[in-house]
C-alpha cells in the first residue's frame, strides 16, 4: 500500500475552500438586502441632486424674466412722462405705439414668469417628496445595518480564519499538485475535486461526482494504487475516493 500524501492534502485544501466559498456566500446573502438598500438610497440621492440642479435653473430663469419685465416697465414709465414733452401729434402717437409694443412684450414675459413660478412650486413639492423618500431610505439602511452587523462581523471573522487555514492547507500540498489545483480552481471555484462514484457490486457504472460522466475501471485502480493526481477527462476535476484513508480529511469534513 503506497503512502497517500497528495490526495489527502488536496482534499484538506478542497474542504477548506468549500467552507470558504459557503461562508462567503453566507456573507453575500446577509449583505444583499443591505446593498440593495444602499443602491436605492444612492438613486434617491442622485434624483435629488438632479432635481435641485433643474430647480436652480428654473429660479435663475425666473429671476432673469423678472428683471427683464421690471426694466421694461421702467422704460414704459419714462416713455409715459415723455408723452407730456411731445411737440407734435406724430411724435405723441409714435411714443404711444412704442408703449403698447413694450406692454405686449411685458405681458409675454410675465406669462413666461408665471409658468416658471408654477414650475418652481411643483419642483419644491417634488424635492420635498424626494427628501421624505431619502429619509425613509436612510432609516431602512440603518436598521438593516444594525440588524446584520453582528452576523457580518462573525462571518468576516470566520473568513479570516478560513483564509489562514487555507494557507496552512496549501503548504501541505506538493508544489506541482498545488499548481494544478489552483489552475482548476479558476474554472471550478470551490469544486476542484470530485469523488469517484460507484457501487462496489456494480463496477460497470463508475462516474465522476463532479460532472457525472462515466469513468473506467482503470481510473479507479490507478487512484487506489498510486499517490498521484488523476483528473476527470470530461470536466478536468481532480478525482478522489470518498473513502480515502486520511485522519485529516475526516476531522475537517463537515
Ligand atoms: Zn468530471
């Protein structure tokens, strides 16, 4: 019986990686609602910023229209006083024509200003509504954060422990095997290794526990007899016996 080092060490690493992946998933689940709430708040904040920019533009346009109207009104007043200074009827009626033209312009400006004032009121209401939405979003986020804080801390602590355990587990794997393992891990994160599935009384049906493609008896025999890596020809995962003799594997299995 050869001494089995490679596969048990790989399995130990594999189990650590699986737990690492599960714990990260757990953290992901805990923080998912929180991230959705953060995103919602960010959207509301963006809406407020956009609306406030538009509102400032409306107010600036309103101020400009009002300035224009008041300068026109002053000019009309001047023209009215000028009426008394006129010498001829022709001069008088020319000024009257100009006054009425400017009054028409003032009416137009005031129409536009009125529209802008309505817009200003609408926007103030909309901004107010958005601010209430923002307040609710902040409260919701805070409550999610406080309720999950303990859980997040615990999971982060667990991840740190597992990362340390991973370093230790990786050190025990022969260098070449570790290289292969890490390469496969990029394709099958947390699932680099697959058990060989078979029944002792039915050796015709041997399969890779990762992709369920059939394996042959030779794979089984080589795996039983040698301390080396055998990979599934179909998915490339490193094969192992569920019953591989290793105290380490047993103690770290779930
Ligand atoms: Zn496979």
